[in-house]
C-alpha cells in the first residue's frame, strides 16, 4: 500500500517536473553548452591532418560521455543533476581548451571562438535558470 502511494507521488512529481519551464529550459541550455564544449575538444584533437583516417571514430568516442549525460539530464536523474555544475565547468573548459590549442597552433579562430562563445553563455544561463527551477527546489526525479 505504501509502495503504491510512493509510485503515485513519483508520477505526480515527474509530471510537474516535465511541465516546469525553468527546469526544461535549464536542461536545454546545459545540453547546448555540453555540445559546444565537446565540439571544442573535438576540433582541437581531431582537426589535425594526421588524424584524418581515425577522425570519425574519435569524434564519436568523444561525443559519447556528453550524449550519455544529456540523455540522463533530460530524465532529470539524480546522477545527472548532481553533475550539472561540474559538467558546465567541463563544457566551458573544453571550449577554452579548443581555443587555446588553436591559438598555439596558429589555426583559424572562428570555430573555436564560436564554440567558446556559445558554450560559456549557455552554461551560465543554464545554471542561473536552474536556481529557481523545480529541480533545484525539490531535487531530481525520483
């Protein structure tokens, strides 16, 4: 009997979480930041001419952790919500790493600058929106 009540309250909470605009907007912005941070690392590591034969496989392997985390974040799992701030720091750091490596190699800067210019504000906006969201007030999906 108690288990049924817990399942019903979980379903109600999940429904409210799914309708909470701030939580969803924060998660979308976090996904954007994670994508551009990962692209910053990929462009830094894969765009070299000697990596051409393995570039596709390496790109996909570098994308897997980001895709896994974003998938968990869209379900607001406890682990993904706990890692949210760390993931945003890694995203900005990854985009910054891509820009720093491009500067050191003398590569063209528009793509690394765009990665950092999109990852940074998206990460900050995500964390700001998360502050007043339901996921922050009541915790992740149970």
